[in-house]
C-alpha cells in the first residue's frame, strides 16, 4: 500500500509540475507578443516623426 501511495504522489507532483511549466510558457508567450506589439508601435511613431520633420533635417530611423 505504501508503494501505491508513492506512485500516486509522484503522479500528482508530475502533473503539478507540468501545469506550472505550461502556465510559465503561456505567460512568456504573452510577454513576447506584448513586446512585439510595443516595438511595432514605437517603430510606427518614429517613422511618423521622421516624416513630419520640417526643418530640413532627416532622421534615419531604419539604420
């Protein structure tokens, strides 16, 4: 009976570890998506700012 309890405990521990890993991966994916969206927004703002410069200076935002 002791061995079956150890196997059950190990099974529950493994399932818990897998759940925690899946949650961590989902959070990392969401963080990466958010970072990509922020970078795209920043690029668009810089591009718009470069197009509105009217004093004769050019800002190279693609370098």
